[in-house]
C-alpha cells in the first residue's frame, strides 16, 4: 500500500506535513509506503534542521503549490504541476492517465484548499463509474458521530447527487466505522415529507426509493442528538451546518469563560471543573475524527484541516490506511451498483 | 392604536394568550385597544375561573382554529374564518377587503403555525407595494442581536426577494432598535464575492447595488460574533441556522450538565457558578427578544413562539406596539421606495 501526501498544502506546510509523515512512518513502520510530494530541497532542509529521518519516505519533487485562497481554476491552467495535482494524478496506475511519476498511490492526503482539491479531483482523479459529483464528507462531533455530506464542495446540488452521496456515506460508515445499516437522514426545514426547498423535495423522493436505511427528514435542532448516522444535504447548507456548529460552540465557550471570570467564587469553580471542561472541549473538537474524505472517487482522498499540526496529518494518514484496508471504495462501488446508480 | 391577538394560536391557547393579553392590558392601560379573536365562551370562562378582568378588552368571536401541524392551505379552503384569518383581514380598514368585523387593527399577534401565518398573510393581508414575498425575521441572541431573515417561510428564495428583505430588515433594525445604518451581511459559504450557490451569487450582486450598508458575505462561523446587524439568507438556510443554533446550544448545555454531575467536586463548582450560568442561559434565549416580525406587509404582524407563556405573549404585544409607534412599516415603505423596489 502506498499513501501519497501533499507536502505543500495547509497553513503550516511543509513543516507540519513533514512532522506528520515522520510520525506516521514511526507508527506504520514498513507496512505502508509513504510518498511526500513537494519541494524536495525544502523538505530535506526542514528534516535536517529537526533531525527527522526521511529514510523509507519517497519524495516526488515539485516547487509549484496552489495557495489556500487561490482560485481553484488555477489547477486547470497554470498549476497543473502543483503538488496537489501530482498527488491526484498519481492515483492512476503508472503510465495511465497523466501519471508520469513512476509510482502509483492507493490514497492521497492533503491539507490544502478544499475547493482546489475538489476541482482537482474532477480534473485528475477517476470517479466511481456513474457518480455524478464527488462530495466532501465530515464527521460532526456530537453525542454520536454523524457523517455529513456534502459539506461545501457542491453549493448547487441536485436530488440525484444527494441520493448517491447517501449511498456512498452509508458505505463509508459501515466499512470504516462498523455501523450496520447506517441511518440516513435528509436535512430539511421540517419532518413532514412535503417539506423543503425544491432540491430537498426531489432528494426525499429519491432517497425513499434507494437501497439504504432512510429515516426521513431531520431538522437541524435534532442533528446533535444522534437521530441519524449519515446526514445528507446540499453543499451550501452543509457548509453552514459545519461552520455554525463551530461558531456557536466557540461563542458559548467564550460566554463560559466570562462566567468563570466573574469573581473569586467563580474562579474557584473553574479550578474544580477544569479537567472535565477540557475533556468536554476535546470531545467536541471535530479534528479528533481526522480528515474529511472525498467520496465518489475510485481511490481514497482525505482532506486534512488547513490548520493541521503534525499529529492531525499523522491521523489523516492512518485514516487513509484504514479506508484502503476496509476497501471503502469497493464497498461503495458495490452499493452504488446495487442501487442501479452505475447505469 | 388597536392590537389584535389570535386567542386560538399556540401550544397553550387560549389560556396563555388570555393571560398575556391581561398582563399587557395592565401594562398599557387605556393607551392601546386590545382585541382577542377566538371562542368567546372559552375566553370568558377561563377569565372567570382565574378571576381575570376582561374589562376594556374586545372579543371577536370564532370557534374555528387552524392547528399547529395543519396544512397551511386549509386557510384558503375550509378555514377562511379561523381566528388567524380574521385577525389578518381585520388589518384592512372596516369594509375594505374582507374586513366585515366592525373594527380595524394596527397590528396582529399570533402564536399559531408559522406556515399558516405566512400563507394567511399572503391571502388576507396587504403587502407593501412592490414587495414580492414577505419574510419572517428572527433575532439571533448572540453577543449583539442579529436580525436574520428569512427564517423559514420561503425555502425557495431568489436574489431579488433577498434584496428586499435586506432593505426591510435594515428599516426594522433602525426604526425599532435604534441602530444607525445597520450592517447587512449575506450568509454564504465563503467571504469572497464569487462564493455561493446560484441564489447567493445573484443576491450578492443585487445587495451590492442596493441603498443599504452591505458588508458582504458572512460565513456561518462568524454569525455569533457581531459581524452584521441584519443577516440575509434564503428561508431553507435560515431555518437551519435558527434550529441548529438552538440544537447546538442545547447539546453543549447537556454536556455541561454531565460535567457538573461528575463528582462532589464538580457539584460544588456548580453551586458556585449557578447564578451566573442561569443568567448566561437566559441571555442566549431568543424568546427574550419577543416574537418574530413578518416583514413586507403593510401592517405589523408578530409571530410569537408556539410555546409562549403569558409573559411571552405580553412581550409580543408590547413589541407590536413599539413597531406601530416607531412606524416601522412607514420607514420600510420609504426605504423600499428609495431603492426603486416599488416600481
């Protein structure tokens, strides 16, 4: 098994990416081949400074990177040879497609721009036959983990896309998280069947007919309370759910800080609950669940958070390994095939 | 000034509505005429049981009500004489439109079904000239109050609707809350101008050209931190924002409860911060801001929360009075006229 890692993606690239790859190498030993894609000189010089060993880690050199805020379209124009594009091309067999890099990967991890990764995956990576649009799935860190897709890559969605995402998300949750017959919910503005905007109404109809465990419409207020394992929505709404969860959490914790800062009495209270509060905050941190998989591609692609540190990159690599081992893509292909989605 | 109140709307109708009207009568004295619309016998018998005086409160009798879960379309068919429909018709001058009830109201308050109130307002109440779709606005209870619209009445929106809502929302926040030149944000999945689904992209263009203080796209994670005074979005997304804010808040408070229940130590901590925690919870309760105004109509209509108690109904009545006094509708008309939205 070979996992490719984008050395030039993320807020702290390449430093934290190199840290993460070295950590992962330590964990995985020789069982997985790791390939860093990026500026070889920078990589070697950082490793040397930190006395990190790159033994057994391959490097594919490029000094082109696509920035976090750069227009994803650049992937189609001047930046076809950026580290992210190379990683995606290397998911094809050597010599096939545009893989001219002498080795092939089973999975690709990048902490770079989400938009670019989604765009690049359409340009350079293969989709599962019949899949209309790949989606980016994230785990929402509530009482039970909820896989939500799409989380932002497809602001304009259609019912048929969403139905495929439901099937792919179910396959991911069963193969990777061991959940039998994951409950799929459709995010909507009411629980009744007739509710929703045009897209949601269309999606409801298709989801009802699909070969999944569809539990119907889910209202946003119920998301945190374990009403479904897979939550399907268009990417615009998914992005709002993801970021609002983060924002409201941050806001309430800032209010709590004010509460504990009120007086000597409340400061004492803080000292008494500090460890439990920290543990709670950690449990609510979505980065504890690793990166966000792009589902619908015929290889594993994991988007690590832009602000990932070495540990987060290492976790994303381990997650990619688990995806390859559990053959998430194979399970997804079979599920989409059974549902007639490959016709 | 006359304020009409739907006695048959809400989870606790008519009891809590009657409580609320009597409370409001006590506060307002003779300065405002109050009219209850509902089952006269039930109203009188409840008031008698509780020894509440109905002196100076008019009653318009109907024993027809529209249920909280009932299809709003019923307003157009068998339920044209339900309390909500009568209230909306009574906003027209006596004899004009379908107002055959001998008195006319300046404002209407209902805790009934949101969908029915929105549908009924289109059927029976007048819109400000040129307004395409009325929106339901809610205050999100963050560090600074944010007026969000639409909050769910229009799941399928268009850029031009949203531009009118921005103008109406600005007028409301300046007339009612005294905010000079309210900052209007467009909820979007990124801050860059090009971001969004088709509707948001269209809305961005129109908002940039409108005569408002448009501060651009707002990401959901920033909503709680006072980046705008008015937040515009389609009703589907608005509904998700409203309910997810509620759900995440509830979830975090339930985690906090577990934290404080861990041990004797943490229980002691709870005792020390209990008053501050309660105050914080209250500050985060949106019902503290009263009801949700329907904006775009040519009279004031306030939707009180379905679970309103007497105090909440009383607050919604006081809010309606304030809207009439500050001539929110007049300010809105002028703003929409200036922006050429009445052509």
